[in-house]
C-alpha cells in the first residue's frame, strides 16, 4: 500500500502542469496568456480581444533567452527566460512614465495549451478575462 502511494505521488509530480513543458521564447510569444498577469497592457486588454503577445507586439530583438517586443513604437516588453519556467518582464512605455520589472513563475496549462502567470493559476481564473464585447484588432 505504501508503494502504491509513493508511485502515485511520483506520477502526480511528473504530470503536474508546471513541469509538463519548458517555456521558450517562441512559446512565450505565441502561448503566454497576457491576461494572466498584471501589466501596462491591462487597460488595453479590457478593450481588445486577444490574449497572446503575438497578437499585440512585434519582435524587435530575439537573443538566446531574451525577447524584446514593441507595440506602437513606444511600448516595450523586454522578456528574459530564467530557469524553472520563470521569466522577468521589464515593461515600459517610452512616451510616459510607466516602467516596471516583474519576475513571474509561469505554469503550463495543458488543458488550454497556454502558459499562465502563477498569480492566475493560484486564483483559478485569469486576472483580466476577455469580455464578450471586446473589439477584434
């Protein structure tokens, strides 16, 4: 019986959504649900449909573990992939004073095939869900 519980615990650990995948720059750009985190995009996400950086940003630079994204020429996300599915997002708007740096633990949500900030995973819902009256870009 003890062996059964140990094997069950190991299977649960290895099937945990957080370890099912490893975040990459491409996965971040195409599969990170921006609605799962707090950022300068919050007000825009209340208006626009879409959830992924690829729907809002263009890639300005792509290096080994770093991605610089730009939107409308003045809004930047400078993303660095760390170990264990953590990322640092430096979020700044150059025509204003908005500038933040946040380290986030990303969790792969296999049922949705996307990555969420653990902030939303712990809450069991997106921080900024898409509304039914959102506007498509």
